């Protein structure tokens, strides 16, 4: 189902406001990737590129929900920093779709094959988990409190600079 | 247009040391002017700059250097301000701004242990200080009361009067270290300039876990508090004033300080007494820059020792996973340590050290590790939570002996104002390396007692820098081998005093700020005895200031 | 000052007096009586007005601002030259319950004798014993009160008292529980809640028909604490009320700030749990007074909201007056109140939504707490820093509007002018000017009447002209 539909999707232009063009993530996935992120099947995919990014994000970060507004922000930031990003995202999703690559094996496979897509998973992970896009002197922050590294431990820790609680509250055993 | 300012006392450097000396003197009625190379900063902006930073692990990120008063930056790339001549890097970090480097300290406010001042007599290494621990004790006390130091009497440093505050509440993780390492290693609360109750009109700690790079709520004492106190006492601060030459008269008395403003306009400031407190690198740099026909090797340098005996506290560390959930990151960053290895007969053979436990949240480190390892999918969150809960770290804080070849000189490279940059010549000798080697056994034992797995020692031969710039203008009784006397007065210039960690002739094993402050208060007393007691600690009426 | 430091002079005096007298009924050595007197003085919060900032306890000197000028609290230590050392028990009782001093002059009702009129004879006796024998004498007399004309004539108070003072001490209502009666006795009497929380008429007397429906303490709103579910504390449990009085906050509802924080800090936190429960029981039965503007409970507004997420990474403008509400929140508030306004894990750094601080239609208290913070006199010290020095009027207004819009009642709008007024201590009172104009008008009328009467008399006595 997926590959020829992906081609037709890619031929369409971005038009999230047009109901006739409204498409869901499910349309971009094979049975394999759909099985990895079943919760995301009903997520909107305004374009093939944005949809691919959302699907990849869901697969890589392994969460049961992703904030749609945050996904839009991160996509925009990544696309600004890496001009090839949208195309690369689609290519990587296609790769995973086609070859049923387990997320834990993904980086190893890309590195072994010296794939030009090898930096991509790290870029996406850094954006979601650290809230940082770009590298070296061009790195910039796009999220902090909503970065997933903070969210994933939010029941136990507040991110640095945020108060833990009234004086002495840190002496208790963490629940 | 070049302006002319004048004051009884001219202080160069508005860090915690210069500001507290200035405050004490201004309170006695002296007119005091403090020149600071860098700008004024605002705490709230620093907090937001940190949250907006792409380099959260780099504590200098919220403190960008100003073009006219640069300070060393290494991330994302080395700005080349502190030139490294080697053989070993000395990547010091400091902040040239009103308030100085303590904007981003962890408030560890340690005293020496008594034998630290006599390691030459006792152990045949290093040098003896020209004063005793007993002479310093009351100055430590005054410093602790001004800052508001919280601690208990179990760290090896005797005291005549109690701490102003009880120790800061112990984080759960540190309690488990204390319980499980006893009796082999007594883990104690660090003596810190951090409020365990409201003190000095400032709130108690609420566990922001960001002491470095910034305490958002002023629960820890910073240089900016000292500057505000000095200004309240009547001192005047001139920011963005880059001192580049100290002028002397025909007799060798200091007559004036010349500074540039950011547009390289020149200004001359006259005074009766001068206090140089610009940190252990910038102060010797200024003395060397002030060379003249009469003093071709720079001011205060008849001994040739200005800039020499550069020291720090190098660190090596062990990171491992404890066998229980500890969750570092709850509470202040530096709560506890082991202080029983700071002294002993072994000091004739190898360096002493403290052992510091970090309570800095491990989330950032662990996330970086997981991405590097390519851990994606649902496993990422599982691993993040498990590692963030279990990962802990212990590091040593090693003594470095004074070596005249370790030094700060003037580089041939120049900064934007045309002033020669400082150049660091540094090496770590066998004395210290042997101490690091010995400490590995302690690391291993600590990990064993915590059921540690996944042990990762820092790379052999690699030492982290701790920003305790000491030794470069050492105090001593002999003008041939020291730069200042026991009161910080230059042997060569009667009206020039030097305050800061740079006058400490040995580094010992503890963070040096409190000792530098104690010495500076003693220097201020020597310049002008105090008639009124410090009132900084008394909570003033009115609201707490966060500025 | 907390209870233990206040006990120190008491204990010292006891130590001296034990040797001096062996008479067990002598009030000077009756420890139980003195302790009771101290407890009652704490409940009455005498120390709050009768102690100057940084001054000795009960030595007076604090200038209490009122719409008719500053009233200087007197020295009520047992000093014979500067305080009440010569007062008999009757004189003490008259001062406290009738507002008449030993020299016969009237006290202004800034001294809440209108409330203390309820205090029983037995409690007056204990208070008298405490103030005579349990408080250290201070030999400094504070300056006298000088109110502007025409309010400098104390005999007006005799008229005012005649109109408004209920002189009867408290009598229990047999139809109500013992707890309710204890609560009524405290609330209407020593803890004098109505002096702030009950609205006043034009002559500044409490409107007893609108008990606890809301009043003022300086520029601070003393809110409606009747049992109304929306406007008052109707939705609060007794435990909520007790916690508020004991700790200074009710989790997930409200925090005491300004003069109420002082009341908790100096007085309420030291009351026994049973007394606090009695007060709570009484309050929950006060007839509900509803303000139609309150369409839902004031502690039910708002929700978690992160206004910074969308601009994380954007540098702050150089000009701080250009900062948006979210940027101000990021810089000054988020640290404690957290990124979504949700507060700390333990709730001790409270959430900003579902909080009366942001839920009122009148946002004056919100502005004041941003400016002044919350600071207690005990070791807990700074509960919240004040931002008056750091934030301009415009920034406070921007921030306050951001808070009410996202975390509270969005109909509460704040202007920079309003902030400026509050910073200066509130709207100035025109009572003095009004009184003077009124007197001028009356004088003019009297003059006109006299002139007319004189002319009429002249017409009568002189024969009609031709």
C-alpha cells in the first residue's frame, strides 16, 4: 500500500486547510511501522514531508503521544537548518517501511552501510529529547521544558533552574 | 573625552573579593571606587539565557564575553583569549563582569585545614604560609557571617564560634551515600554559602539544581550581593572600565590606574591606596602590563614571581550506576563530600584530596549518551529513567604544588582593545598524578559500597579544571621569593595591596573563595581598622532584593 | 518574633518574681494566668500595631495609616512613665473594651475596641495580668498622634461610639454549638476579623448587616469570607480554613499575603487547633453574601498553561519594557511557579491557577503581592520575593494581565496607572478634604441663617418705612 501512495502524496502540495487534501499518517506507513506506532495512525499529515517527520519522531522517541504544535515547530527548525531535511525524512521513513528496521538497530544499520541518512536519526532525537537543532556554533535551542528528556522524568525531577520545592523537600525518598 | 576620577581607595575588580574589601573600607568612611572591566548583569536575564541556551552543560553559555573585556570561552569553540602554552592545558573559566566569577559558583565555602599552611615544615613539600590557621580563624568567621555559610563542625577545620546557619538539608541521594559508605568513609555536608533558612534578607534554597551557572533566587551568596553591599556602604562602581596600566611615581608609590572604556577612550583614576582584585590571571596580567623603565619586569615583581606558581585543583572522577534509585538532581548541586583525606603523612609523597559527590541532574548526560549509542524507540525512555535514577559520580579535588614554571605571562596575541592576552604555562607533576592514582582505590571502594556497575573512570592522564586560580601573586615573608606580605601588601609598593585567590601560596584541597575573602577582610582591616561591625547579615527591613 | 522568643521575657520575670512572692494567687506569679493572657494577646494580635518595625515588643511607635491620617500606636508595656504601668484593671478594661484611655480621652477605632468590646471580664483579667507582669517595660514614649483638622477632636468619638458601638460583651447563643460560640467569640472579639473584612459606611463604621462581606486593609482587599460558594469561602472545608490560618495557605486555593500574612505570622499560627477549628466552624455559618460578578468560585479559575514553549530559544529584547507577559513570566515567575504554572511537587510553591490570587475580578492584591512579595518574621523569612525594585509599572501590568488571562479570571484587567497608584499605597482618601468642605458648607449655611435672622429681626424692630 505505502510506496505508490507515498509517491502520489509527494506529488500533492501542502494544503492542510483543504479538507479534500487532508491525509493521515496511516497513509504513509506500512504494516510494520504502523505496528510500531499504532497510536499515531490518526495523526494529521499535512504534507508527505511533515507526515514523514511525525512518523519518524514517533518511532524514534518511542512515546505514546507527541505534541502536534511541538512537532510543527521542530520540523520548521530542522528544515531551516538542513535544507535536505524534508527529502531525507521521507527517504528514511521509506527505508524503515521497506526493510522493517527495528529502532534499536537503526543507527547501526545506517552506520554500517555508510548511509547518507546516518546523521538524521540523531538530528531528530536531539530536537525532540534535548530541544536542540543544528550543531557546533550553529546549534540553537528550540525547546527546554517541553523537551522530552525533561518530560520523561517530570514525575521526579524539575529541569535545572526550576525549583524542586520548599526548603528541605528534597530530603525525602523519590517516589 | 578622558575623565578624571579619584578616591581614597581604588579597587580593581568588582568580584566577591574586591567588593567585600571595598564594603569594609567604605563602611569606615573611606571613599572607595571600584573599577570593573566588564558590564553589569541582571540575574533574570541570565536565567532566561540559560534556558534558551543550546549548550546547557556549558556554564559559561549564559555569560557571553564582552568585546572590550573578554574572558575565556571554550564551547562551542575556544575563543582563544587565554592562550595555552602547555605542556598541559589550563582551561580556566572566569567572568569579567560586575559580580565576577561567583555568579556561577556552587557556593562551596571551605576553610583550610590547619596543616595546610605548614606543608613545607611538616611534609617537606610546597611552602609554608606567612600566617597561621589561628590567625585566619576570626577572619573566616567574619567572612562566613557576611556570606551566610551553612555547615557543621565535622569537616576537619576547627573554629572558635558556630556557623551562622545549620547545614543545608541533605538530599536523599547524599543520605544514601552517607549511610552506605559509613564507617569506611564519613560523608559530611559541605560548608556552603547557601541559605538553610532565610538569611540576609534572601530566601532559603528551594532546590533549583542550577547553582552553576546561576542561582535564580539568590539563596546562595554571590559577588553581586557583595557589590550591592559595597554600594550601600558608599562605594562607587564604574563598570566597563578596562584597567590596562597601573602608574607609579618616582618613589615607586602607586599614583593612578589607567583604564579604557569600551570605545578605547582613556581615563585616569588617582587614589591613595590601591587594591588589585581582578582574579589570579587578570591581576598578574595587569602587573606585567604596567612595566616601566623603573620596573622593567612589571610592577610588584622584584621577586620575579608575579604570574608564577600557577595552581588549580585538578580532578579525575568515576561515574557508575548505583544499585538503588538515587535520582541526582533533587536539591542543590554540591551538597556532600569526604574530608578525611585532606591531610596526613602521605603528603610528603603524593597530593592530598577531597572527594566530592555531585548532585547535578544526570538527565542531560544520560540523554547525550543514549543518542550517541543510538538507543531509539521505547527503550530510550526506559534507559533514560533507569540511568538518570542510578547514575552517580565522585571526583577528587587534588592539591597541586607551587612550581615557578607554571605561570601566567603576557602573550604576543592581543585582544580587541590591543591589550596583550594572558598566556598559561602549566603542567601537572607526579606529586599530583600520584595522588590521582591513589584516589582510584577510593573510587573503586566507594563504587563497591554502593553496589556499583558500569564503572567509567575518567581518562588516564586527563584532569578537569576547577577554576581555582591560585598562587600567581603568592604571599610570603621574604620579598625575594614572594609578591606580597602576610597582609597582602606588595613588597615593592607600599600602597598597593593584592586580594584574591592569587595570593594563596599553596592551593590545599578546597575551593579557595572563602580563604581569599578571609584574607581580603584581614587586608582591609590592615589598611583601615574597622570601627563598626559588619551589618550585612542582619535582615534589613523591606523586601528581599533579587537584583 | 515567635511564641518561644515572646516567652523569654515572661520566663525571666517569673524567675525574678518567684523569689519575691510566695502568694499563689498573686497575678504576678500565677503562671497559668500569665500564659493565658499571653495567648489572648496573641489572639488579639496586639503586637502587630503596638510594635514598630525593628522595635521592642508592645513599645508602640508604628504609624497606622487611616483615611484620616496616621495614628501612632502607643506604648502598652508596663512602663510607668512611657506606657500603661499606672493603669488599674478598670482603666485597662475601659481602654480595651470602650476605647477610653486613662485620662478620659477617646481612642480612635484604629484600636479595634469595637471588636474587643466582646471580650469577657475573665479574659480581660488575664490580659491585664500579662501586660502588667509578663511584658518587659520599655521607657520610651512614641510621638503622639496628630490628625488633621477636623479629626483632631477626640470627643467626636463619643458621638460616633454612641451611634455605632455595641458595648455588650459576648453572650453565647444557646441555640448554637459550643464550637460555634467559641468561634463567634474569637472572630467577633479578639481576632477582630471584621475590622478588615466587613465593609464600612461613610462614617467608617462597620456595616454589621454585611458581616465579613469584604473590606480593606490599606490598599489590600480584605476579601469576602462569608459562606458564599463563589464570592466567599463556601467551597472551603474546615480543614482548608484551619490550614490557611495555621500555615498561611490552603493548598490548591489561596495564600495569605500583605496584612493577612502578618495576621497569620504574628497571631493565627499560634492559636490552638481547636480554636482554629472553632473559627472555621463560625466562618462557614456566616450568612452568604454573593457578588454577581463572581460567576464561579474564585479559586476555580484557569488551568495549566505553558506560554514560553512557543518561543523557547528566542532572546529577550534589550528593552525590558518590551518584554511580553510570557517573557516576564519566564524571567521572574516560572522558576518557582513552574513552566505551566503548576507549582512545585509539594505545593509549597503554589500553582497559579485555581488560586484566589489570580481568580478575583479585582486584581489589586495580585499587583501588591507581585510588588511586595510575602515575608514572614520567623526563620521562614522570604516566602516570595517582592519585585517592586525590579519591575516597572508597565511590566507589572503586563505580567499581571498575563497571569489573570491564562491562570485566573480573564475579566480582571490591570493598567500601569493602577500599578503606580498601588505602589504609592493605594488611592488617596478624600475624607479629610471632604470633612473640611462639609464644615465650610455648614459654617456658610450657619452664617447665611444668622444673617437672614438678623435682617429679619431688624425689619421687625424698625418700623416699616413709608
